C-alpha cells in the first residue's frame, strides 16, 4: 500500500471512529456535574432566542416579541434549569 493510501485509510478510520462516538450520544453512566454545567453556561448568551445566563444566576431572554427575566441554576444531577416570567 502506498504511503498516501495508508494516510487516507488512517484518516477515514479516525473519522468513522469519531462519528460513531458522536452518534452514541452522552455517557449516561457518567453524567456531567451541576458544577460543570454552571461553569459552561455562566456568562454566556444563546443567540437563538437571545438567552443570557448571568454569572450571578440571573436569566434574561428575548423570544420574538416577548421578554423573560428570572433566574437559572444547575442541579446536582447536571440539569440546567431556569425560571422566568
């Protein structure tokens, strides 16, 4: 097998491995912690809908003609929750 063919085969094998890992989804035996969720979302904005997850737990969102204000938090089981009016 030529060196280029070996490299191509390696790249294809790596891509297939990565694709199958992504398709398998999250590891349900080892869920993400609430602390990790809080670190991931704190101070970030979702552009679709315009949601902001403040570092102080405040939550703000704009969706179409509506505005929502409230709070957000992550549970010990790794769930992201928010309450807004």
